[in-house]
C-alpha cells in the first residue's frame, strides 16, 4: 500500500503488513498486549465478539491472558458485546486482579474505546490518500453504564498512557479523556444527522449546501439548484439542526454537562456551520460511507449510529421523534439489503450444488 498524507507526503510507499492472515483463528498462536479492532459494526451480520471469538475462549485465556481491546469503531454501544464476552471468559478461568496486574482496575479496563477523526479516500486499489490536519484519535476506558467519571484511576491512566506512547511514536495525534462516551456521542452527531439524510436522499451532503458552479469556474454535479433553494433552507437544514438538538438532549439526560467537558448546546450551530463550510468547496467529492454502502448494496451501520441512540433516549425518557423517523425508514433500506444478500448467498449455494 502507498499512503499519501498532508503530514507525511508520498514517502510511505510500498508498505506491507508484518503478517497477513485470513482469519482471527490463525492469529491465536501468540500473546497480545493490545488488539486493535478497526471494523464497521453491523451486528445483524456479525458481532464484534463473534469476529474475535478465537481470542475470547478459555484455552487462549488460560495460556496467554486477555489483551486490551482498542475499538476503532463508529457508533454507540459498540463495546457492550466484547466487554460481556471478556468478563465471562475471565470469570470462567478465574483470572482477574489476582493473576493479571492490569485486571486490578476499579472499573472495567479490558476495553478502550476511541473516536477516530481521519478523512481518507481509496484513490486506487493500493493507494490511500488522507488528510491529517487537525485529525487524530480520542481514547478512553469503557465503563458500562457510567457516564459522569471525571478522572481516570492510576491503573486506567497507566494503560491509556502506554497506548498513547505507542500511537504517538508512529505520528498519531492522541488525546486521552476520562469519559469516552460523551465524546463518542458528540462525534456520532455528524453521522446521525448527515449520513442518514444523504443515504435516504441518495445524495451527497454538497447537495444541501453547495451553490451552483460559476459558468467559467470549476464544474461539479451536486449542488443546490436555485429553484427550491429557499425550501431547503426553510425545512431541510432546520430539521438537521433539530436532530443535533435531540442528540444533545439525550446527552444531557445521561449527565453530560453543557460545557466543553460535556456536550455544549452550541454544538448544533457549530457542527452545522462546520459541515456547511467544508461542503462549499468545489473540490469536495466526499460522500458519507453509509451512502456508499447503500449504493453498493452493503449492510449499513444503522444500529450503532442511529438505533442505539433511539434506545438510549428511551432508557432516559427523552423524545427523539426525528431520529426515530430516520431509524424507522433506514430499517426498511437495511432490510432490503440484507434480503438481497441472503438471496444471492442462497442462489450461490444452489448453483454450486447444481454444478
């Protein structure tokens, strides 16, 4: 692979992984301190704990112990399944604080969750281009059901500091936070509002904000035609902002304060302006990955990006009618994608039998 970036230029050429293996089962021949999980989360197809099942069993844990899992995944609630599986296997083998010094934390520490802020495009089969200005990772310990922790314990800090050293030695900007769920919900706001609307309209976000091209300037396709531009400004954009406000209300009910340490209420206006500005650029060809998945007939990450926010809202008694509507319609899209994939798989099996 060749990587092109604002930070490193084109000099990362011909990179190859140290080891490339077809399945996780082939990886369980050694001990790991950290396991990074960089996947989309589509539990209707495959859960994270099922992907990692060869690591989450008694024989592996008895021999090597459990690693720290670092989840580089979008959405909310992505940690629950692997957390439960990790605790179950450690309980089965009787290995915890008494056997592993990293198991002595007051809160669950096997799971580090992260917000990944990187913009990238695959511009050729073996060339990745990405923007690194103001990009990086935000990492924190996953604590189920705890949303108001303000400080990492010394044991937690030791894990996160070691992880930060590893990442920053390779040039990755890394920020440690004491409570990761508020950061994940804040990041999820952008996908929740814009990826969903782009997917359901089958249009990129530039169709909401970008003005028509100048006759003598750069020509591009997706933009706001003047004929109904005023209606988009009156109805579409305010509803997107309302999705932000519904999400912030959920965060507030979870105990996230209206401050930079929590989720500020002015994020609704700030995020809207941030996205608007970035999508005015004539060179902007970015499409949300959810839209690309839909166009390519791939399953969507709707459960962790949208569905989990609906369920969180119900648990804390907050009405989110716009988010529920987005979720309800996306469920239809997902249902058809999954049905077509199942039919294709069944047909493939039947064809093989005939041959």
